[in-house]
């Protein structure tokens, strides 16, 4: 994992974690125990899917940075698809409150993506290799 990739992942997690905690607490207050479980499941789903997606993107682009945009779009589409599958599979569950889950998932996922964008825009990443084209003069 490159240093800038780790910084982006850490920045996204640092933005999403407090939002997930607040969303879970609000869910618990408004919907009780089922809301608490829904908020916790939502935070776990976002953490797993988005962290795994970031890892997959870093792995794909480590040796081939020229595919970063296509790989990023593919990973994001797969993340949203997998979250959609999770929502459909658990839509009729009685394990947790569905509205609390959905709103917590939405808030946490948006904050994760926002954290990634913010960290990407504010980090100073080199977009060329800093290798000198001419040997140093002695």
C-alpha cells in the first residue's frame, strides 16, 4: 500500500466514524434497540464494503496507475451493487429497524465518500515520477 493511499483510506475512515457513531446513537434514541442494531449493522456494512473497495482499488492500481479512473468507477459500482444486494436480502428482516439501518447507511456512506474526496483533493500526491531526466553534474 502506497503512503498516499493509506492517507486517503485513513482520512475517509476518520470522517465516516463519527458520522456513523452519531447516526447509530440517533437511531437508538428514535427506534430503540432495533434502531441501535440497525445503526451498528449499517456502520459495519459501510466499513467492510468501502474499506475492501479501497483496498481492491489500491491493489489494482499499484503497478498500473493509468487504469485508476476505470478501476475506481468499477470498484464504486460494485460497492453500490453489493450494498444494494445486502439491502434487498435483509429488507424484510426483524433483526433491526430498516429505516434506521437505511438512514445510518446513507449518512455513513456519504461521509466516507466525502472523506475520500476531501483527502484526495488536499493531499499532495505526485502525478509524475520524481526521477531526474539527466544525471547530476559532478
